[in-house]
């Protein structure tokens, strides 16, 4: 980090250029996309795969929401 201005650390242009160069590398992109799943990803996938515990008809997600119109 280059300087500290008002509690915010500013990046130097060379640091930004290095990060862009690194993240633009196809091998780095491939490795990032194919990295092992984080624990949170595993938990979310597991929760999404579980059947709902509540009645499907009680779920309001399937029904369109109606909002009062702004006009009187």
C-alpha cells in the first residue's frame, strides 16, 4: 500500500497493474474457477438440496406480489 489518506489505504498503480496482470492469466483464471469449494459453498448447496420442511402452499415465493399503486 502506498499512502494512507483519511483512514483509507491507497493502491499504487504498479500494484493494481500487477493484480490485473495476474488475474488476466488464463491459468490463474482456470485455477480460481476450479478451486475446491469453500465450506460456505458446501453448506449452501446442502441446504438447497434439502426438501422444504414447510408446506409448499404456504410459500409466498411462488405467488406474484401485489403492491399498492402510487396513484390515489
